[in-house]
């Protein structure tokens, strides 16, 4: 491993990131946010609309405009698939300072990952904000997708550019920027297979699609949950009928659906009932959770936009114990209903017993539970022995063979990576590195760990408190993005 960076070199990386974000990244992301490049799950006509292709082209053009010596970029479009950006930058030994021994680049490859597709609009945006109307205010860049995950390709290239500008070495680096992540990355395995000969021996993965416990230090993601999503539909009639005439004879489709969900979830506690959806939490993760709980304390649950309770106080979370709250959002399965169908708007709701009820389910799975097997088990659980012989169907999202996304538990951290991340966090944040599991899903990580079992994983991102990815008023914390970019550069140049 190379000698640690000198203070002047650390300062230069930070100064370069500051200037790049202010002059180039924020303007590029402002244009990016304005494009409704919704992921295919939320825009069935994404190819015809051309928005995904546009943000991919724009990002590729921006990368090429930086003219990094030796960088090669290709936009790859396999038939019927969302496009990806693939770039390669050869290793560089840098320019040693006078009187200093030369630093050698790593012989392995660093893989940098991000995505450009976005979640849908959602409602509830502040009156002066909107998903496609970017606004930069007090260091926060508002709008859909800037933080999740449009910034990644721009930050990755800036980190590499800063190393070259300072004459610091870096390994061979490849970038993989996809446009299907918010749909479960169902196109990604095909691209990984096609690109595998060009990836090389991956020694470090830098994934910039995760979150942070606060904005005060560098955070490393230690685990990610998996997910099964899909539509549960209960049909009882071929058409709506007068509720006065039919209720008491025709069972409510909503009641049947509620009954079916009781097989899955204890509605009083939110606990998931099937044991196959649970896993044991590794002892090392429990210890990290306790440490992180001591850092974040009540902010673990206070960070969310609670409404008021009946007594005028805040609505209470499922638990106010920071350790239990962290475990609930990272290592335990949970069910959310994220959409409904079969209901008229309130203003049009007459005295009619509806023919069907449909819920969009989002089942988050612990990191060690297989997503595809969980999807099949969930379908069987919900559909078998339907009450009243109603027509009950569950259609998982995704494609055959990939109906659920498997979570991820990080491999044991190599001493060199632990050391350099600690140094980078102290250098750029003035605080130690933090370790935190995330409740979201990045399907790539499980795929890469299987394909490159010896690789180290630096999974990080800008999604800190109140950034509200996928919801209203999503923002990118630009000061954190600047420091994270410099920290990533410092880690890359230290690869052994």
C-alpha cells in the first residue's frame, strides 16, 4: 500500500471537488433533474418517450467533454434493454513529488457504479418545488433523481480527474452506469455477462447509490435489504353493485384482501409471520448497529416527517430504541403498501360495493434471504385457499428468474480499506467513518459479490437525513457530495 497522502494533497483533492461541483456538476444535475427519465416500471413507453436515452446521452457527453487522458466511453444498447454507460480509464502511476518515492497503482480494477433512471413524481411537493423543476437553495439541490442517483457518474469522473490533476496514481478504473435500477435492475445481469471480459479483475467496487446516517462523517454501507414487489388483486364481482342491496351477501374485496394479508403480517405489530422471510443477524453487524445507535441516538427515528398525534405530540414510531429501530430498517422484513387500485376518488365514491381491490406491495427482505425464492413463497402464501373462493392473484414485478431482488451483506473489510476510509473521513469531515446498514435495495451488489467474491466494497452515497429519495422534496446535499467525492478519490489512489 502506498504512503498516506500529504496534507497538501488532501487539501488539493478537496479544493478540486469544491470547484467541480460548483462549476460543472450542479449545472449538469440541474439539467438532469428537469428530464422525467422515469424507470421502465413507471413508464412503459420509456423507449418511445426518449427521456432515459436523453439523460444517458447527456451524461456520456459530459464525461467525454472532460477529456481525461486515455478514457474510453461507450453507450451500450442491447436489443429491448435499457442503455448503460461503460467507461474505461487505464491505470496511471502519477507524477511523484520531488524527493518522494514513486507511488504505484494497484494491479486490480476499480469498478464505479451509479444509475440514471428515476422514481415517479409522487405528490406532496412544497409549493415552490416539483420533481422536474430543479431548485438550488442553501446548498440543497431539490428535484427528482439528483441524489438518487444522477450525481454518481459526475462525482466518479470528478474523483478520477482530481487524481490526475494532482499527479496521484490510480488503478485501472471502469464505470458502469445503468438506467434500470429503480425497476429492480432486471436488465443488468445481461449487461454484466456481456461486459465481464472487459471488467478485468475487480479489486474494489465503489457504489455511489446509498445513504448516510448524518452529514457529519463518511458513512460506509454494511448491508442492504432485498425486495419483492408486485400487485395483489382480489376480484369478487364482474361489476360494482349497490352496497345496500349486496352487502352482507357479497363479501367485500377489501376485507378479503385484508384477510389474505393477515397470513403475511401481524397488523398489530407489523411483524412478518413466515419465518422463511427472516434471517439471523450476524454478531459483527449487531455490534456495528450498537455503535451507530450511539452516534445517531434519537435521530434514527426523528429524521422522518412525522405528523402530529391526537395529543398534539409527535406520532410515535414502532420503537424509540435506536438499536431496535436500526435493526428494523436493515435486518428485519417489513411490508409496505405503496399503491392501490379499484377505488374511486372520494368525490366519486357512491354507495357501490366495488368489484375488486388491488394493492401494490413492497416486501423488504433481510440481506441474507434469497429474493427470487421469497417471491415464489409469497405468491403461494397469498394465492392458496382464497377466502370465499375469490379470485386472488399476486403478480411479482420483474422478469422470469429475477422476480425478487436479493439483499447484500458486505464482505469483511480489508485492513487497508478500513484504514484509508478512516483517514479520508477525518481529513474531509473531521470525524471518524460510520458504519450503517441501509433498508433499501441495490441489486447490483449481490450480483457483483457472486461474480467477484474477493473484491472489497465501498458502498456509500449522499442520501442522508430528510433527503427523501422517492418522495416529495427530494434533495441532494451538495456540501456532503463535495466531501464524499474527495474521500472517494483518496480511497481510490490508496488501492494496494
